[in-house]
C-alpha cells in the first residue's frame, strides 16, 4: 500500500508499506489502479466523494435444501415479519423487497446489499466488512428457522466484501451520463465501454437500470483518466472521472481492463519520450494499443 506520494523535479516518489517497514520507489509516470483513487488522494489532488454510493455485496454460496420444494410466498411473509420485528434487514436476503426467492434459487451468490459509505478509507472498508458479516449472520439465523431450510448452510464466503462505488477523481474531462448514453466518440477516445446503466440502490430499492440503445457503443476519453492538476499521472478503473450514473456503467470489468491497457500504453510512451500523457499524439497511443491487440475506437 502507498503511504506517501510526491512529485518533485519531474519524478514521482512513492513510499510503500512493506512487511518490514516503509520502502521508497521512484517512477516517471504513476498509474492509480486502486479503484479508490488512493494514490491520487495521497498526492493531494481533488476527489469527488458523493454523499450516496452504491451498496456493496458480500458474496457467498449456500446449500442444504431443495429450492423446488420451498414455499416462497410463505418465506416472503416470514421475511416481512422478521424485517418488521428488526430481526432482519430487507437487503440481507434480497436487493429489493421481494423476499429470499432469488437468493435461494441461486444458492446465494451476489444476493445481498450492504450499506458501505467511505469504503475508500481503511475505517470505512473495515465497517463494510463487519456489516457484511452481520448481514450474513442475520440471514443465516432467519433462514435456518424456516420450513424446508432446517439444514440450510453457508458453504463459502468471499474473503472480502465487494465494493461497487467509492470516490472518483476530478478529471481533466468528466464523462456525463448523457454523453455515455449517446455514444459520443471523443477526440481523445482510448477505449470502448458497453454496459447498461446499472446503479444499485440502497434500502431495498433494487437497481436503477437502463439498457443502451441498440448500436450505441460508448467510448472513454483520455481526459477522464487524467486527474485535474496532475502531471505524469493516470488512473485506470472505476475511479475514472464520470458522473454517478455514467460511473454505474463504466465501473464493470471489461472497460476497467481496457482502461488499464490504455493507461499502461500511455505511461510507457510517456516514460519513453518525456511527454506528459495529456500531450501524447493520440494516434501514437492508439497505434501502440493496436500493436498489442487492443480494440480501439475507430476499429
Ligand atoms: C458484488 C459485485 C459484483 C459485480 N459483478 C460484476 C459483473 O458481473 N461483471 C462485471 O463486469 N463487473 C462486476 N462488478 C464490478 C467490477 O467487478 C468492479 O467495478 C471492477 O472490478 C473494478 O475494477 P478496478 O480495477 O477499478 O478495481 P479493483 O478490481 O477493485 O482493483 C483494485 C485493486 O487495487 C487494490 N488496492 C486497493 N487499494 C489499494 C491500496 N491503497 N494499496 C494497494 N492496493 C490497493 C485492491 O486490493 C485491488 O486488487 C461487480 C462488483 C461487485 C462489488
């Protein structure tokens, strides 16, 4: 983990935490791929920290029952009663207020929502881990008491809770949801995105989801990977500069991987030439990406 980040005389110095103490690294160009923009924050650059963020999920697998033999209407009535009595929280057993049917049909999986504010900090992240485990315990204690679920068991739990959203960078360019949904091809586009709007909501309200119109293929501009006020620094991943709805689509794995490759290519070119990533001829960036098999805008 980075401890301090400093840019001086054209070089980045990063102190990283090792098992035996702090160690210092130097780099011509930095890429922040922490998802949480931790390096950008440590460099003192501006972050956007929304009041509301999407819930997290503690993914798990379960067994010990026959999903075809369960009375889902009775389970919904029982879960409503347990929620009203404070024994259970709606999002312990479902993304929205429809009882544990999906959880039981899918044998667990990505089935709960956990409120996880400030999860880009160690404190917030720790709270989310604790809340996720409390949610699982409430779910387990409730389900074990229901007919047909007497032998319900949790088989495995992900070692870490999955965080959907924390902060984004203030970028040299911010992707808006209207740009995203209209499939703008930016002059400095470095890769594609593809996913529908997919904003998970807190408090059992499910998802704010919207498919893209047929044929719409959004792009990601270089400027959204460049922290405002920075030099020789890039981000890749879900903390790119984007409004919340655009981010709900941009955050998924394929765009994150494409951003990673684009940021890597720009960092390599920048380190080789001494030119800031913002000023690199975009044709050179796309040519290098294509040389390594990337699908780039215009292909
Ligand atoms: C429950 C859940 C289900 C999802 N389902 C899907 C799906 O079906 N399909 C899909 O495409 N996407 C899905 N997503 C979204 C997607 O997985 C993530 O948004 C995406 O992986 C984010 O990529 P990233 O590179 O930005 O961050 P990450 O993949 O989180 O990578 C960041 C890395 O940096 C490390 N790190 C963080 N902070 C520090 C630090 N300070 N120092 C050192 N290392 C650090 C982390 O340990 C991690 O390895 C899901 C997300 C969740 C939470």
